[in-house]
């Protein structure tokens, strides 16, 4: 398929006349310079038809963990009661929801195509405080994108958020794909690069002031799986973030997966004796570093997810801004166990959660099969 026919297949025939672009057949990188004008945007209904909203359900994520193609082993995930989404903030959805994109084959290569839309929304931090954010695909954090090392990544980015934004991916890619050029409101662009190297990465807006654009919601995790699969595990995403609600460059609230205190009041259910693999990202702006502490257990640390062998075993790890790691552990006793930063002010202002360890033979805790 040619580049022009590819674009037309996505944007429909009505948009083809806007792409008088000459593509060289030998180019390996798509220029980061095609845009759509404000009057030529998709409607939300069209975006839904194209899968642009990227919203998944917890059941689909759990099903992927049970039926992973790289292994025949079964990973058992407890059922969890899912409350109705609270606007853009839905911490439970973030836990086990991985976006593998739309898989295509072009010239013998695997292409993973992701579609991300920046927009605006309001989240309720508590009963008294609401906060205006920028979101990605209607959620905060943005979708957890996932690929295999060596896949070709293609990200279609549409900006409807009222300000200029961009997407900068951590990883290895050409300068044209670095995501530092602002994309104006009502414009779109394509980022295309190889998924290299394997590890736990992230993406975020890189338009100045970068701190503000990240702190208000334009970020997400990007996982690149290694060529040799990791052992089967119940895989869970935890993203630590802060909220500066009065623009004084100081966070008043903190959260795991978008909402303060939510995972403390709604524990993450896991199975006793099941290997747990946490993908943990610290994206708290305005605080130079935080720690992550797990109660009553120790975890193996795979720094940045860029090794297949743990570097250390501990129960607390210090993480700077944008630092991320894989943490693996097993609980052998049922019960509830807290996790939080060891900075009390950060934990007490929202960045706290609990694991609820359950047994498989408990009739109150059916397994997703």
C-alpha cells in the first residue's frame, strides 16, 4: 500500500485532496509534517468508528493476560467490581488495560498503528475540588501503548485541546520523529519509528512550558516487550502523578492512575501465590523525586524494564521525574497491603493504594477465565 492510499484509507475519500504530498519510495521515515485543518476534523462518532478513542475495558485487558500469544501458561486475574467511569479519570481501567494498536503488515514488517486524540475535560479530585485537564483519548493517564521490540510504530495524533501540543516518545528514533514541534489546535500529524529498545518507556507533550503540559494530563506509558517473553504474570500499571490546582508550582494533590485516594478505597485485587509484575511510572512534576514502598513484602527491580534479570531486591525505591521500572513480587498471605510513596505529605494527599490478596478457592472471588 502506498503512503497516499494509506492516508486515504484512514481519513476517507473526502480528505484525499488535502494530501498533495510526494513520498519517496525509499524513505524509511514519514515526515512529521502532514496536518489537517480545523474545518476538516473527524467527529467523535467518526473517531469511534476508527477506534480513535482507544477506550478499553478491564475484561479485555484481563483476557489478554489470560491468552497471551507468547505463552501457553494461564495467568489468573481476580474479578473486580468496576464502577462507572468518572469522566477522564478511571484508575481501575488503567490498571490492566494495554493498547496494542491495530496490527498490519506492510512490506513484510509488522506495523502497530495507534490513534491518539488530545482534548480537554474536567476531573473531580474530591467532593469539593474539580480540575481542568488535557486528556488523551478521553482519559488520564493516556493509553498504555504496547508493542514488541522491532515493530514499526505509527501514531496518528489529532490535537483538539485548544492549545498547541505534541507527543514526544522516550526511546530511539530519528530527529524528525522526536515530537518537539508544536501541533496547533485543530491539526493532526503522524509519528513513525521503530520500537527500540525494549523496556518501560513513556510519552508526553513537549510543548513549553513542558512541566505544565505534563502536569495537566498529557502523558502515558509506552511498553516495548523484549524478543524473549518474560515469565507469565498478572501485569499491572501504576502511574504516580500530582495536581497543582492553584498554579503556584506546588502540588496540592497526588494520585495513582489519575484520582487521589481511589486505589486506597478500591483495593487492587490480586491472587495469593501469583507473580505480580508492576509497571510503575513517576510523572509527578514539581517534586524532584518520590519513593515507592510496598508493605509486608519485597520486590525484584528491573530498572527501566531494560533487563531480563533483576538488579536488586527491596521494599522501597526512589524514582525521579519520568523514571519508571518493572517491580515483581508474590504475596503468600491473604489480606490487604498498602503501597505508597514514603514521603508522608505525598501519600496523605492522595498517592496511596492497597492490594487485596485473595485465594482462588474463595467463592467471593471468582477468576476471570
